[in-house]
């Protein structure tokens, strides 16, 4: 749905090009929750999220992703709008973000990776973080075969409780120039390898890592994907929409056409069966231009999606490709910092 524009007035924009071509910013979120450790910087605290919504509404009108795509297809993209999206399908999207969105009358689309909802497992990057960065004691050496290739890593700070690793762990994140300790380096190396692994191989690897670390096969309350029942609850909302984000969250560019088709079509079919309605929006896992290809876009279009979101900064205008929509990745910022980031992106785009 598109909210009425009678209650708010968009801030005037000076740029003639933005007025002519339209100007919609799509925000990319993952999680709304308080986390003590968030190395991928996926979480925005509920207080910050609320502040961000207020800041966004002070300058722009909210819009649904569906309306955004319809306006782009019609060549009639409005100016000074914002669209909220979430990738992956964490339970906190429904439990923490949805009440705040409803209170603010802001629509959002939540892209769900279906395997994790089906199996009720932690997302693979969360399991990797738990095993490598949260286990108190690790063996000194990891020697493991991945896709026929032998890898060996030394974990010099394996006894982490009394080491620098534990001290830096709550503060470290992947944007830092270099991992401070061997644990963080191992996590980064394995993450890079795992984002291109086929699901069955990745699943085996996670099981081997868990065994190596003597770590239990559990799911943390803080890291749950939405359940089937929660998806059905979400499907009843007039304000929130569901989109597909593949089955297993593998970089689609690392798959052949048949495998890409399976990832895209099966996630759509599962979500349509659970939600009881058509799923018309898609989001590419990881989403940079290296993570999908021309073939991927063709499959998404042929499967009947109306639009698809990528993960590179930009502004939606009448010149945008509805199957490669730019998005601004949002971190745990206050509202003013988010507005500053948006102004940086819009300045470059127009
Ligand atoms: Zn994702």
C-alpha cells in the first residue's frame, strides 16, 4: 500500500533532476534488536530504529516496495519517498520491528531465506560466529577438507577466556581493516569460503566445525529465523509484505542456471504456500553486482517477480532497473546519521 500524502509534506528538493526523474531511497535492514555481539553489524537497536523512522518521515514520505516498483514501471517515480526492506527473515523483524513500523504507519517488505524457516536453524553466518567467536575454548589447530581442498589454520588464541581475543570480541566487526586475532581471521576466511558453498557441503562443514569445537547444536533465542506460523501472521498484515531471498542464501553467481532457478523458484513457491498469496518481490543474497548475473535477473523476471532488490547504494529514479534496485545499507545509527548517509548517496546519484 501507499500511504496518503495528505498528512505530511515532503521536504522541498533543490535538485531539478531529482524532481524530473523521481527520488526514492530504499533502505536495507536486517535486524531490529539489542545484541551484545554483532560482528556483521546487522542489528539496529529498537530505540535507534524508532529514531530513524522519525528522521525519515521528517524529510520523506513512506512508500511500499510494491508501489515503488509500480511507479517505476509506469515511468512515474515520485520524489522524496523512502521504502523500508529487511533481508533474511529474522524473527525480530516481526517481534521488534513490526510494532514500531505499525505505530509509525510505515510499510515494509521482509525478504525471507526459506531453508532456515523450514529447518528452524540459525542462519549459517550466525552458526559460524557462535562456533568460532563465542566458544570459550577451541583446539589449537583446525585441519579440514572443503570441496576436495585441504585447509589448515592455527588458532593461537584458542584458549580465549584469558586472551586478547575475548577482550576484543565484543567490539570487533568485519569492517575493521584486519582481524585482531587468529579467531577473527579464521571466521573471516571461513565466511568467504562458505558464501559460495552449496548448501549440503556448507551444512556438512558447519557440522564438522561444531564437532571440532565441541559446541552444542542449539539455536539461540536471539538468532531465530521466523517460523512458519510467524510468516502466516506476517502475511495477514496490510502494512508488511513478504519477499523471497532464495532457499539457502548462497551467492547466486556461484551457481549454474539450473541451481539458480531452483533457489529462486522454490523459495517463491514455499512462501506462496505458507502465506497463501502471491510473492512478487525478490532480493539477491549479498546483493552486490558480483553476487548475481544477467542470467539471474532473467530467471527472476521469468519466475513472475515484479521487482528485485540489490545491495549497492543509489536512488531509485525513472532510469532505474526494476530488477536491480539500489538500496542503502543501514547500520545502528541515530536518525541524523542516517539522514546524512542518505544525503551522501543522493548527492552522488543526482
Ligand atoms: Zn541476506
